[in-house]
């Protein structure tokens, strides 16, 4: 009997001994979460009714995502429905995330994954990477991590980077001959996906850092230079890459240290694949077009989601693309619903002014603690970290909180650039899947679990906090970013 089968039998025996099935336990937890949110709604907090209700339902959604009592997508739809049913928001607002670009960008990303695996392109790319870097797992993992970072400057979309790197990682998993939930597969995917969410905070490349830059310049009335931002976080980039690499090898020790068969296997595998097939050529052309458009967006200004979804749809067209209707039917749409629901939650919180309540309470708590550089750095970082857990949307979080933070900095004679950069960086580390569409994209491939995300995210969040504690007071003044 396999290990997974033994675990399943043990789980059923445990359920039989306790009298509770997993569904029964989840139902109990769901009822307790609902009761807690109802109790919160009944508290006399002096908040406007719609905002109070929005906060209660929002807490219910986030609690369901954290505890996984329901699938993330189902829990999200339930929350949107409750916003609509209780009159907290009109239908078009409660379900506004389904008309947002993020959810449909994810659909395009899923099509990319199917395209790479069905055509065999992912496997061929993996062999090319292994031929260049080597066939040992540690070297391959480090190569993927460095490539992921270098792509950040060229491909500003975190989702797009995950799509590109996932095509190679899927091929490597297949080449190693391991399962989706093996240590090799989990280690590669969780690190690649997690890094995609934080690298674009260390460069002014992604939507979040671009939003932050605009708010800091507008409300802080200071210049934000791309080069200065890059230099400020460069030591952190290097340290995070090295630490993440070692962490993945420690948490997920590979089942085999190198590719079975080594160089001989690579040579035989490349010969077995033979010349490029028509499907591989089509998939490669479509991916190159997408990458080319993402890298040159400063020229044509076509949004990254439009490119991703457009190429994904072209991949389904008869005779032109790689996929067919049967392939599309295999797509799991729940991750797409999940992203849409997370965006809808942010929209409802903004429209009902519930977000103002959260922001106001957070800044009232923060203000007395923003004193010395050392203390302020940690207070800002962890406050942004917790605030993002509550909001679950980087753009909403930064666009609503940075104007207040910049005003505070100017009123108290504190450098707005320093505060703004720390606050933006604090939105990068994450511990739950729902906090970023990039994480949902990576999660949708099925190579890691929410528990993996919580474990790796918690450790790397502490690591980045310690690195920032050294950079802000010691290194940043050397490059012109004052206290």
C-alpha cells in the first residue's frame, strides 16, 4: 500500500473513532465562523451600518479562506452572494471582480500551462535548461530562482512571470519522474511563485510598486527614482534568493539529488523527442509573442492581462492554436472565481467606506510607535503585512493607505520616501493564497498546498523583516534615502 493510501485509511479510521467526518468538522467550523462574524456585526462599534456589515461579511470570507472549510472559489462566491443578499452592495459591485482583468488573466495563464504540457514544449525547455545549468537539483533550483529575478525587470507582470517559469518547472518535474506533490515539485513551485510576489516590490516593475511610486510622488511630494529604488533593495534581492534557495532545499529535501541517468538521460531524452513537432512550434510562437509584448509594453502600452488572455484565447482557436474545446473543459474555474471574489471584496470595502474604518484604526495604532528608525521600520513593515491580510489586494491596500501615510510623514518631518518604500515592501511577503492573484495562479497548477504557502511565507516574511531592519538605518542613508 502506498503512503498516500495508508494516510487515507488512517484518516478514515480516525474519523470513525471520533465520529466526525472531514465534512462534519468543516460544517462545525463554518458555523462557528458565521456565529463569530454575526456577533461582530451586533457589537455597538458606532460604525455606519453598511460598513459594519461589509466588515462582518469580509471577515467571514477571509476566515473561510484561512481555514479552508470550503474551496477558496466556493467561499469567495458565497461571500459575494452575502454582500448582494443583505443589501451591502448592488450585484454589479458585489460581483465586480468577475469583470476585472485579474480573473481573466488567470484564465489565460491556465491556458498557457495546458499549452506547454500538451505540446511537449515544457519538457523540451526543461532539457534545454538542464543542459545549460546542469542536472543536479540544487543547481537547477538556483538557476530557476535567478532567472525569475532577472525576468522581473523585463516582464513586469507577476502572473506572466509565473506562467513563463511554470512552463520550465513543469518540464523539470516531468524529467525527474516525480509526482506533483513530491518535494522536488513543491520546492520549485512554492519558491518560484512566492518570489514572483515580492521581487516586483523591490523593483518599480509590477502594478503594486508602480501604484506606490505614483502615490509617494503625488502625496509625499518627493521624487522616486527607479535606480534609487533598485539599489535600495538590491542587497535584499541577493540575500532573499540565497536564503530562499537554501530554505527550499531544507524544507523540501529532493527525493533524488540529480536527474536519474544524468547527462546520458538528457542526451537520450532529447533524441527521443526528435525534431520539433507542429504543436511545439505553435506553442513556442504563441509564448514568444506574449513574452515579446510583455517586455515591450512601454512602447505599445497594451495591458499585460489583455496580452495573456488574448494569447490564451488564440491557443484555443481551431487549426491556429494548440488547445481544443475538450482541453478547455478540463480547466478548473474555481481559482478564477477565487481571484474574482477577492477583487470584489476590495471593491465592496472601498464603496461602503469599510476600508476607511480599517485604515483609520490601523494608523491610529501606528502613529505613537513611529519614532526611531529601528522601531519604525518594524512597525511599518508588520503593520503593512497584517493590513494586507485583511485587505487581500495590493492595489487597494496601497492606493488607500499611502496618501494617509504620506500626509503623516510630511506633518511630522519624516522622510516620505523612506516610509513609503517600507510600507510598499511590507505588502510583498504573504502567508495565505488569497492575498495575491499571482499566488492563486501558482496554486492553480496543483503543485503545492495552502500549508506549504503558510510555512514558507511565514519563514521568508521573518527573514525579509530582519534584512530590512539592517538596510533602512545602515545602507539606505548611503544611497541618499534619509531617515
